[in-house]
C-alpha cells in the first residue's frame, strides 16, 4: 500500500500543541480524534447508513454483538480508497459487521495485537441461517417408524456463499459433516450471535467410527444422491445394518442433522478444507515499542479506525509533521496504517477498559464499597 505525500501541519496547530505540552501521553484519549467514541464518523457516500463510531465498535463482547467469518481478499481501509489485495488462501477468521454501503461492508477486525476496521465485499462474508432449512432428502421413510431420509441445517449455522440465482444462494457448510445446496436468500443473514462450537447430540444408538470423506447417501447404493460427506467428525449413529456393505445412519448436532446410508467400502468423497496461502505471508520488522491503546488512522488527518492492544513491538516510520507509518501484521500481510504524535508519546484512542493499560501508567483508583 502506498500513502500520498503528507501535507505540512499548520503553524497555528503546532503552536497550540506546544502550549499543551506536546503530543498526548500514552493511554490518554484524544478528545477530537475523527471517529473516536463520542464523535460520529462522517457518511462515506449518500447511500451509506448513518455514521458509526468505528472505535467503539471494535470493543469485543458487547451486548448483542453480531459476528461472522470473513475470507480475506481485496479490501480497503477507507471506502473508495486504495485497494489492498488479499492472500491467495481462503481460511476465514472472525469479524463483526459494523456498517454497510451497497455491496460493501465495513468489518471490525479484532487481532491479539490490534483492532481496526476495513471495507470489503459482502460476498466474502460467511452467512448465518436465520431458521432451520431442509437441504435435501425425500419423503419416503428409511424404515418403519424411522425419520425420513434428509439433511437439514439448523438456525445459527454459518455457511460459505458459493453462487447466487434469483431468490436463492448456493452455500457450503463444513462442520462434523459437509453439506452443499441452495438456501432461500430470506433465510440468510450477514452475521449472527456468537455461539459455542457445535456439540454432537447422542442418540443412544450404537456408534460407527468412520473416516473423513465417507459419503452419506439418500439410498443404499453407490449411485444414490449425496446428502452429506463426513468432514471433521468421526462418529455417526447406526440405525440398522442394511447388508454387509451399507448401514443406515444418523448424525445430529446444533448446526446440522442428517439421516441416510453410508458404506465404509465406498470410495471417499471430496472434503473441503480451508486453504492457507501457497506462500506464507510476510511479516513486518519491529523497530520500536508503542503503548497499549495507540490510535491507528486510515491516513494522515484521516479517520481513527483502530488501536493497538497491549504494549507492542511494531515497525514505525517517521513521515514528518507528527505523523508516522505504523505497520500491523494482519490476515492480509503487513498492513500500513498511520499513528500520530512523537515516537515515545503517540496519541491513544482506545475506549477506557478496552485494552490493557500501558506499562508504567497509574493504576485505576480503588472503588468505594
């Protein structure tokens, strides 16, 4: 990413700063920082929703917080700004959607060392099911009194978007089993409440150990329609043995349920696994330590879009006039953002209590019983 030449800071501003004793001390919140909590962010374009506070939105664990997964790819620090190309892998990571503008979404990226927001294409987000949906199956019972042969995804399951047609999206779910199929658009949301990993529901039936790639079909024959493929799980429940090759099986957890036929003698199916980049991402070269809460800007005199979490060794380059290029390692590789102040006293803007205090800062006053 390349940054435009930074303009000179007005003399009046420098004089005012000097009168205040220089740049803000580590941990001090900048009252007038653009986009900082208490100062609404300007609307980026006419169809953009009302401005949000991107700094406040970065705090994890807020009541009612909605999260999803993002596949890293082309993104922008600012809407309509310079484009950063993503890696060639597709391993997702958790983000929160905080703003929308057409087909673009602004997401909160929360890394151990830093939090910041970026704009990216909505199609890179996983979708969350708003209700249970039967993906495939027929109405003919598998056995007298047994449940019908089918596979269903449950409300809250997160899926990868693969293709779209009017009114529906083809998705892939990967959990204990892998399922692909079409889901009505009205059942898909960009994000949902954070939830624990899916837990298998025991049925009390005898379990069958299988390997990833085992295919569960709608009929006990190799040409039967595929319902699901065993992916990350190794146990299914046996309803009955059909013959020496096939078993009627079920599997159910909080994300997916499937009832069909499985043969351990049949060739395995293809299991999708998230792919890391072919070439490992480069990393920055730290040359100094900055204080916890240090504010991150999109550009000089731009919007505050993030902050450092904990005292961190970072790569810091002086760009003059009190502005610095601060490089953060991210799922997109080294990402150049901007900091403000002096090398040992950069402006901070993390909300109170959202990050560890900087080393050497005064402890909070004791609370009164």
